[in-house]
């Protein structure tokens, strides 16, 4: 397959967009990416979305969005892998171009979650877990993550407060991202005292839902020139893997096997190792997921990821592996099916050096990891500048 | 891209499978395809499904089914394009193998629709239409098709009874398909007198819902040998296109532009013309859709497709273009997200000469066309024996 590059990106502010429909926010991100790239008529459209059938009463988002953005005749489909939908759609789009099937693909991750009451959204999000074997027990999706976090703390001897740096870092970085959902710095004290959701996960361990869309235009790398002011962003590595859907079926519920496998595939394809990654947009739906992701991808030993936070190694300024540089799921927000595309867009921003106060100095190689369910579907992408 | 072949197929009987879960029927078809092909560990899984979030409370069917069939670590995603989901998943699977990304892909179309009451299913199916601009008017999906049929009858001067041959042919063929949902022959009188659903569509114009799964294993064509007793089935052509989601947005609501475009792409890729197609599994969700599909693909002039039925040209025995040879959506059944894969499986059966009393003599080239919504997403595939 031929190398591909990301020629344009677009995103909307993540918020409660009660005044805009799903097609409008998808269009806003798509048109921004088209304008950024100069590609007005992409040949194919790949949409990442999880909840539109349940919350918006709308299926067939491929044709739906193609229609809205003026791609009436193009190929268009929706890819769904729960909260991993955006990353899965990105992978489908890059395969379409890398294979030679088309010369340009638009990928849009979109989610509109705030049109329904919170309990309806909680029920809809739970469809990411195993309906027959997990949900039938009455557990919510937060509850599943809480069991994992509690076990992790017990196994490796961490206190709840040891996870604070993950959320503090995310909130601090989001202050400088105009597209972020939350713009408030938080302290260790606030982290410790915030309202409990499902012990030990409290409000500041958990990412907020929101409405949002993010998009990218993918083209063959050979069609993109590189300039000092705007480096070419190549998709150097891509990996996809699955794990058991139900957490209880895993041999080790504290290890994200699919993150390990998909990152390994991406490292190999890109010809890089963990030490080469300058910036990592990971899937911090809950603070425990930051830890598990860092460990599975090789940034920390088993059970030791909280140490990275406590030692200031996840920060933009001087950190060994800056994460959530635009706010992460925790503070940029988590419009579930769109999140994977926000991560891609943010890594592109880093490699283009467009991140202002949260710019990682000299960032040349960035990684994005998008997780569906409690680790069942994981997509890892490595982008390179130049 | 390299040529690919279908090495194995599997399917379940379409029925009200109240005693089986979605994962069980998906597994039944998947295991049958694996056994038929001898491929025990496909490298990727592509699932076509439309309604599982709405009817089964289950998302992330990629990981869900990968888990159940023992593909725990493989790449796995779900593709959704309303009733075109099965065909879209097939196209994703064939791209994955054709591109060289993987050497074997399992594609499963699956739908479980009968666990909910009929009005819930009707509401769920309506998510294939435009929620904001069609459904808000209170129309159902059958209602939309009824408007199209009524206009077609008015424009081209056909009576309702002129559509009878489409349904009679489908029911007659299903008599010989053990996997079909319905096993009853029907007459012109029954067709004319059956209960009205949405004028002019009555019960015998409409396909029945059902629970079912169909699957195929795709591999590089060069890895498959051909024998007189079991010819190699190559995917010679593949096309995908979209139209506006809402019927009222179309310049001509009686022409399936996406069927025209996707069949043209498939003909070109396969290097064949409409006269070369020996058998055509089309998307007869309603009898009017048979007519529109035949016209858009070049088998009949505009407004003249009912003539093919009245002149006995759609029959297996001596027909110019045999359609719905295993019963079609009308009598084999229409488990929506699975239908596109049933069509692929049935074309393979024809090219392998496994169809007994509905075998098309000397069938070498077969076509399958899968439609999402009222023509918004259309996938066309051409398979060749040898």
C-alpha cells in the first residue's frame, strides 16, 4: 500500500450544541477540513459515530452526511466501534486511500449526546459493554471502569489521589484549547473532594460527554509537498486489535491487550519505538484508562503509570511523554464517536506546531490511541511530520 | 489492488429465533463459512448490522462477534448503512484483502429483529430515513416506498397487479431454499387481495423481517484453486455510491442514481456489461424496488421493468435475467443488516451450481445489489466463476 498524508483538519467546539443538529456540527468540521486541505470533492466519506441511532433516531450517517456536505454520489459509510468509532473510521479512510481505491477520503467523527436526559445517555453508553453478560447484572459503563480502577489500586498499592496528575494535566492543557469543553484548572484538593460517581471514580476522574465533530482529509503522501511553515503529516503507522468484550472474560483485566497489540503494529509499521514518540493523545475516558494505556504501549512498567504523572513526566513542558496536550477526553471532552478524530486532529496540530502554549517543543512524531468499550476495540495511529 | 475470491460461505435459516441470541446466530453463519473455507483464523472481521443498538441494546458488534467466534485479537469493526449494511461490510472486507492489509477476512451480516414488538421495529427501521426532514412528518419507511410506487404507477401507467410477477417469482423460488423465511407459493389473486399496508403497497409487495446471519470468507484469488466440481468465485466488480437521504431531495424520485453509479463502477471493474449478467440478486424490499433496481442497472428501459416480470423474463427457467433465485428479500426474508450478505452467499451458490431446482443453467457471472434506505446507499458486486 502507498503512504498517505493528512492534508486538512477541522473540528467544532465541544459543547451542548442545542441550537445545532448533528448534520450541522458534522458539516462544520467537514467543511473546515475541506477548506484547510483545498480538497473540495473528496471521493469517499467515512463517518465514525456511536449513538446517533439511539439518541438522534438517525441511522445511515454515511449517506446522511455525504448529502449535507455535497458529496451526493460518493461512497459513504458509517463505522461503529463504540467510543473507538472515530479511530476506526480514520483507519477505514486511510485504507481506502492507501490501497489506491480512491485519491481522497474525508473522515468525520461526530456525536450529539446532550439532546437527551442524562439517564438516557448513560443507558446508551452502556451499549458499549456486553448487554447479555455485563449489563444484565445492572452495571453501568462507569461502574465497569470503577471495578477495574479499584482492582488496580489494590494490586499495585496506589491511593486515589495518585491519579490526580492525569486530570490536573488535562484540565491545565485544555485552558489553551479554544475547542475544549472545559476551561477550568483543577487542584489536587478539588480532585480528592469532587462528587463520587462510582467508587473510586469521582467526577474529576471521569470525562464529560458533549456534542462535537472532528474531521480530516486523507490523500496520497506523494501529492503533498512539505514546507518549513507547514510540514507534511504522514500516517506512518496504523494498528487495530480487539480484546474480549466483557471485562470479566479477560485473563488479566488490568492489561489492555488490544492496546499492546495495536501499538506494536503501529510501531512496526512506522519503524519507530516507544522512545521515539514525542506526544501521545491517549483515551483518558477515566483516569485509570490513562494508566492502562501508558503501560500497554510501553511508556511505563505494569502498575507504574501513576508514577509518570507524579514525577511530572506527562506534561507538555519537559515531560518524558506529554499526554492530553489539548485537554484529553477529560477536559477537551468526550463526544464518544468523535473522540478518535479529535485525537488525530490534535496530533496533527502538534506536528504542525499550532498548539501555542501547549506546543510540545520539537514534536516530530505523535501517537493517538482510541479505545472502544472497556478496551475491546483499540486503534493506534502514529503520525510523522516531514 | 490484487484480485480476491470468496472461499467459504455460511448462513442461518431466517426465522423468529427467540431461542438464540444475536451472537449465536452470527456465530452459526461465521463458523459455517470458516468450515466451508478451511480458514480457521481469519485476520479481520467486518460486521454488517443496522439495528442491534436499538433492538438488542448492543453496540460494538465487531469486538462482540470477534469475541464469540474466537478471533479475540483480530481487527474487527461494524459497518452500518441501514439495509445496505451487509453489502457495505462485504466491500470493507474485500478492500482489506485486496489492498494487501490482510490475507483473510470474515464478513458477517447479522440482524435480530423479532425480539421487540412490531411497532418498535417499525420505529427502528425508520431510522434509515431522514429523521429531521422525513420522519418528523410522521411517515414510516413503508410509507415512503408507497409514495414512490404510487408515483411510478401514475407516471408509467402500471396497475398494481402488474407488479405481481416480482412477488410470485420470489415466493416460488424460496420454496426450494431451506434457509428461506417463507415457504408458500402465491398467486396473482392472493397478491391482489392481500392486506393493505400503505396504499398501494400491500402485504405481498413487502418483504418480511426476520432474524438471520450470513457470512463469507474472502482471501486473495491467487490462493484459491479451481476445480470442475467447485469453481473459484472471484469478486470481479465492486461499486458503492450514495444519493440524497431524503426521497424528496432527489431530482427524480423514480430513478436510483446510486444503483446506476455503483453498477456502472462494478461493470467497469469486472469488464462486463449488463448482457453478461446471468443472475441478479436484487434488493426487493418492496416490489417497486425490484423495478427501480432493474432499470437503474440497465436491464430495462425507464418505467418498463414490470414488463420483464409479465413476460417471464425474471424466472430461473429461461428468463433473460433471473432475479431473487433463492427467494429474494420478499420470501427468503429481510433481516436488514444481514440481507446484503445473504445476497452474496446466494450468488456464490448459483456460481457453484448448488441451487438445485432454482439453479440458473450455466451461470458464470452473478450480481448482487444491496440498498440502504430508500436508495441513499447502494452497493453493487459482481462475482465470476472460474
